[in-house]
C-alpha cells in the first residue's frame, strides 16, 4: 500500500514537472499570443481599417431613399399684382404642405416623386409629379460612382497594409524587450553560478589560510571575487527590471521574472533562416496600394474632363378647384390635367483649368510613389542580404563560443587542481574563472543578436507574427 502511494505521488510530481516544462518552453509563444490579443495599441490601430471600410459603406449609403416633408402657413397682406404665381397674389392666410420621395441609383439616375397641397379659404390645389434625371456625361451609367467604390476598396487595403506595418513594429519592439530581458536573466544566472563557485573557493582558501598553507592575500582576493559577482548580479537585475517594465506596459499587466526564459547552452539548437520574399513586405504593400489608388484617381480625373450632361424627364398632374368641389383628386397622376416635359442641361468649365492642375498634381504624386517603390525594393533586397550575412557570421561565432565554453570549464578545473596543490597562483585561477563568465556572456549575447536578426529578417518578409507564434525558446 505504501509502495502504491509513493508511486502515485512520484507520478504526480513528474506530471507537474512535465507541465511546468511545457509552460516554460511555450513562454515566448504564450506571451506573444497574449500581446496580440490584449495590447491596446494594436486594437486602436485595427480601428483604422474599420474606419477606412466605412468610406466604402458611406458611398453605398449615399444611394438611399430620401424623404422630404414640409408644412407651414403664410399671411399675405400685400397688394402687388405682379407676382410670379396666382397663389402668391391671393390675399389672406393660406397653408402649404409638401411631401416627396427621391432615390439616387448607381447608374447615375435619380427618380423623384412629389406631392404639393395648397389650402386657401376658397381654393384648394393638389399637384403630383414624377421626374427622372439621368447623367449622360461625366457620370454616364454611374462610372464615377463605381470609380469611387474602387478607390474606397483600395483605401481600405492601403489602411490594412499600414496597420499591419505599424502592428509589426510594435510586435518587434515587444520581442526585442523580451529578447533583452532573456539576456539579462541569463547574465544573472551566469553570475550567480560564478558566485557559487567563488563562495566555494573562498571556503577552501579560508581553511588553508587558517592552516597556514596560504597567505591572507589569497583570502582577500577570493572575497573580492565574490563581491564582484554579487555586483554583476545586481546590474543584471536592474537591467532585467527595466525590460520587464517595458514588457508589462505592452502586455497591460505585470510580467513576472519566471515568465522569462534564460538561454540554455547544453544541447544548443541554432535556428535556421526563415524563408520568405521581400515582395511581401508590409511597407512595400502599402506603397503598391497607394500606386493602385493613384491610377484609379487619374481615371476619375479623366472623367472630370467630360462635361456634365443631364437629361430631365418630368410629368405633373395639376388639380386646382374651389373648396366646395369634390374633384380635388384631379391632381393625382393619371388624370387628364397634366403637364410633361423634357430637357437637357450641359455644364462645363472653359479650358478645364482646375482639372488640368489636379491631373498634374496627381502625376507628381505618381512619380514620387514610383521612386519610393524602387528605392524600397532595393533597400529590402540589401537588408535581406545583410541580415543573412550577419546570421551566417553569428552562427559561426556561436559554434566557436560553444567550443570555447567547454574548454574554459576544463581550464578552470585544471587551474583549480594546480592551485590547491600549490603549483600556481590564485590570480591564474581567477583569470580562468573570468574567462568562463566572459565566454558564456559572450555566447548569450551572440544568441541574442541571432534572435534579433532572425526577427529582422522575418520582419522584412512580413512574417514576424508567424515566426514568433511558432517559435520555441
């Protein structure tokens, strides 16, 4: 029975250890996912895409039904007989009521339906009319409307590319802080190990000094080495606290030190370059969308050189009767009393000077965009080459650092053995000790640079998010 209980307890401890190990391994993944879900700056940037989408929705919304109603009265006391209408020459108090509906269509046409009711002490009037207006020029069959829709879609894509670029910058900043915090924690761990070795060495030296085998100066040097490692640990703690402060601000919560993983040098796996294409870069995508927008804008400007030509067709029924009559409905559409008409209206500027200036300005914007596109393509190409070159050098330095680390531990063990047998001085041992710390910190710095350059390369390819989500510490 005791064996079974012990077995279950050991199994539970192993399970907890395995779960903790998994959580440590997924630290960078979990923090990145949390950052992508919780950061308020990212959420604010995403609103720019939604806002740009509303421009498209607003263009469609402009083609809605319009309802127009008006009512009022007038007290006419003038005696002028040369007014515009017979109603205006009526003295006394009368009322007016207007009711209308209007709908603009995507093909450039507008349909209107109007009701006008007039009431005087001895006269009533009811007019109903329907009219249709069609643009036969600039907005022929709604070409400028559909051009506006295209430009709105491009603006949305441009806004999305800009948001992706800005959010990737924030994500890169977050990872850089995590990467530096990881270096600080590694430094702290390395100096702590060196401190443990220094304390152990100090105890051995003290025993030999007490026995008269060594001089007090060796004990002083041993104590100084312990203090040196303690000071180095504090410096690493301060730097770690600063970087954790930055991480906490981006995660909108306090980040704990145990959420940061230090570098492990045993069985070190050096990550390979992430494949990608510079053509996918978000900044390049934003400039491409701007280029598409300028092309569509030029098409829209070309439409502005077409005169405004509008065809108007109207039909109106008129009913004007005395108050006692029951034939007020003569004014309803379809009765014999009606008026219909047709007209064409042309409006155009002479010389189209404003349109020419607008087109010239847009051409300048187009040339500027093309220069920026070419410049950015070359910049991204050379950044890719430079990052791959630096990554290749860093991998060689990391391999050399791993080999040097192994040798430095062997050298320290050998020097310790010589010292305690009286065959070398303590200064030589301390130099070997310092070589270990310098070598391991240098290796950690190389790993930090490697991670940073891998992130830079992923950023060039617009794959930083994908790289981090699938990354393991």
